[in-house]
C-alpha cells in the first residue's frame, strides 16, 4: 500500500507545524485514516497517539514514517510529487503519483517548420516538430501564426501574401487536450514581445472569440466579399449563441472604419464557415 497523495500532503503540513510545537493533533478525517491504515500495514505502532477521535503526531512518529519511506525507496516527507513529471518523480523514489504529476505534454507545442530532409524519409513540404516551448528563441520569429484545426495545421502553407511581411513566421497548432497547455504558455510569453499574432481558424463566433482571447492581433480570413457569398448557417450552430452576445458587444464598440466590423456583422446573421472550407487567398484582418 502506497502512502496516498492526500496523506503525504497532510503529513507535510504536520511536519511544518512540529517545527513550532512538540505535538500536533489531527481529527480522524480521510487523510488521517490513510496514515493510520498505512502505519498499521508498515507495523508502525501508534499506541496511545491514536484515539477514536484523533491522531497525535510528534517528531518520533514522523521519523519512523520517514525511515519506512527511505527503506522502501520512496520520497521522504517534505518532498511533494505534485506537479512533477514522471522522470522527476523517479528521482525521488519508485513511487509515482499519476493524479497530480505534470503531464508529459505540459510544455510541448506542435510546430510547422521549413522542410528538413532526413535520411530514410521522403521529403514533405513542411516539417512537423513536437518541441518544448521553453527552448524556443522567440526573437528568431517575426510573427506567431496560431492554427485552430489540426488537419488545417498539417496542410497550412505560410507562403501567402498575408504573411509576406514577416520574417520566419512561427506556425503553431492551437492545441487540444494534448497540446493546449503548451500553446497557452507560448501565447502568454509571445504577448510580451508585442509582435504580431495571427489566428487561422474557423469563421464562427466561438473561433473568433478564442482568437481574441488568446491575444491574437490579426485574423487570417478569406476576403469579406468571398466570405459573404460562401458563409452558411450550417457552420454557425445555435450552441454558439453565448459567444455571439460577446462579439456583438465588441462590434458595437468598434469604429465604423474598423476592418473587423463587416465580419462581425456577417456572424450576427448566423452565418459562418469552417476553416477547412476556406478557398482563395487569406487576408490579415486586424482584431478588436
């Protein structure tokens, strides 16, 4: 039986309190019951420390617990496994806390880079790389391009006129349950560079809201004349009404000449278009 995460957390708090007082008494809640069960399994005699209502902790008891943890090659008290990746948990001992560990993709982002020929692989138009966002030198990129949909990300071609003014644009997948955390961090640190952040995604209320919330300064969209002809109610489901209300507030606050106004007006007519249906040249439309 492993020492549960909640028991370890409770014991760590007790250890801090014992620095200021000789005895700490805790009522027999869930984490204390975990400690009691674990101590019994490890043949640690709680004796008079344990009553029907509470367990009294002292330095001697915690030392016994630490001795057992050390002999079992488990992390000692005071070392939290929470938030650590499995590799770091392994350095603390053989115990693994999957429930609170840092996910293996917590810092990963999926990038589309210029082709990088590799022996044994056929050449492709772009090289898709899974990288640690903390290892990126953001100064090497003139703009960030966030692509919403994974299939569109794989097919995205940055050689378009809307990106021609930016040296070495960084093409990144917006992310999902696997890559969303890494991209959120990238968007946060990119915002501090004050360089352009372009969003390529669905033309619907949710997509535009996600773009603006992520700090995008521009939206990569078809020309408004083309979009007006091809947008359809089929791509603007009723479930997006909450996003509609927010965009309507934004629309009212924009100047009459703002380039985003006609796009928001089209959305208010309950018409949209998924990114996969875009055709022709994309234009960079300034955000709100």
